[in-house]
C-alpha cells in the first residue's frame, strides 16, 4: 500500500527529530529510523495494528521507543495522522 503523511504527522516527526538531536544526533537518527520501519510495516500489513476509540483510527507502537503512530486505511493507502510520545494525550483527548 501507499503511505501518505498528513502535515501534522510530518510536523510531529520533525519535532521529535529536532528535540532528540539537540541532545544526541545519532539517537535522533535511530528513533526516526524506527518510526520509518514501523510505517513501512504498516504499508505491508495495514490492518495489523489495534483499533483505537476513534472510528477507523488505528495505533501502533514504535519498537524500543515510547512513540505511537496513529493512522487510517483509506482505499489503497495508509494515512499517517500523528506520531507522538506515548505519555501525551491521544489526539481525540485534546492532546497536542
């Protein structure tokens, strides 16, 4: 399946990378690499993640890191909605 990112998701990924790279550039690269690997897995197995309380929104964790990927499956593409730290509120709970 194709993958499409919302502008919000792209902004969140950039923010994660910027935050971590201020402290450790190689760690930032590792985290973003894991995010990309998780998203690639979703492209191959789009219905493999758990459904959330939001209709049609699924969530998968990023292996070894405390980040969650929120997405939907629409026709022939996976749409990445959010990539955020697991300690933050969920998007539908008013979390930014």
